[in-house]
């Protein structure tokens, strides 16, 4: 079994997860050196600070289960065997209304068929994060 580390996932409203985990997978935005994309952290990871995109974050718990979380922006910091995600907003997958997320996705896609709208792009990104976190196909 992988060595555990401390993980906290926090939104302005509450702490979504606080405890030990063996790995965290999340998605960062591109930065000065390009890139961004999916990143995984395990115990002993070098210090890291990154801005988060809307994404499906997975926290692999020490009991072998996975905590799926839709994270909507924020930051991830890794320091001294601890991963901290400070999100702008976040939702546990079990709390996501899949029907509502699917409707939001469809509305955003319809808006984008007619014109490029930054609000619609953001809404679509949030809907994708929610649906990914619940395991719902995007098709």
C-alpha cells in the first residue's frame, strides 16, 4: 500500500474532506511555463502550488475507496506531505444532482451554438466537472 499523506479539500462553505489519503488527482490551469492539465500527488511529492480549473478531483483514501469531488477553480498546494485544495466552490459527487447538471450542460451547449459567450463556456466547464465526478457520460 502507498504511504499516506494528509489531504484537505476546502470550499468557502465547508471542509469537504480532511484526513489521510494515498493519492490526489486534480487538474491545473496552464501557467508561465505552459502546460497545466491533470496532476497526481502522492506522499513525498515536492512542494507545489497551482491554480485549479473546473475539474473532477479524486482523493484516493487509505481504505481503497475514492472520494470524487467536482472542484470549481481555486488553488492546490503541496507542502510537507500535505495536499491542500482551496476551491472557489466544490461538491461531493454524492451531492450532485445529475439531472440538473445535464440540463445545465445542454443549456450551455445551446448558447454556444449561437455565439461565443464566456459565461456559457464557464457554465459548460462546471457542468462537465459535475458530470465527470458522478461518472455520468458526457455524450
